[in-house]
């Protein structure tokens, strides 16, 4: 796999608090991206609070991807963060 830079890129990952989603988030972070992830699992999301890049380049949100209102709210939060 080619090690491409993701510096200044913004990545959104659903189901990102564990498993493949979390592994993907870690790779993106290691390549310089800012990652916005959501998950329905609050316990797994809370574990991310100890990540050194939390609130710098890693932002996590509780969101049920099957609920259109929660998804809409998630994207509004991401939109506000990206305008800063």
C-alpha cells in the first residue's frame, strides 16, 4: 500500500469507535487527516476520550446511523467544526 498523505483532508467515518472503523480512523490520523467519527456505542466512544489527538484532529459523536435526525445533527456538528 502506498503511504499517501492525508494532511488537510477531512474524513467522516460511521461506526468508527471500534473494529474496522477505528482501524481506518487511526490510519487516517497517522497520515495527517482530521477525522470525524460517529458510532452508536457510547462505551467505545468514551474509550476514545483518552486518544492524544482527541479534540485536535479526532472528533467523535454519538449517532445512530439509522436515525435520519441523528445523522443530520451529526453533519451539522461536523459542518460547524470545519468552519473554524
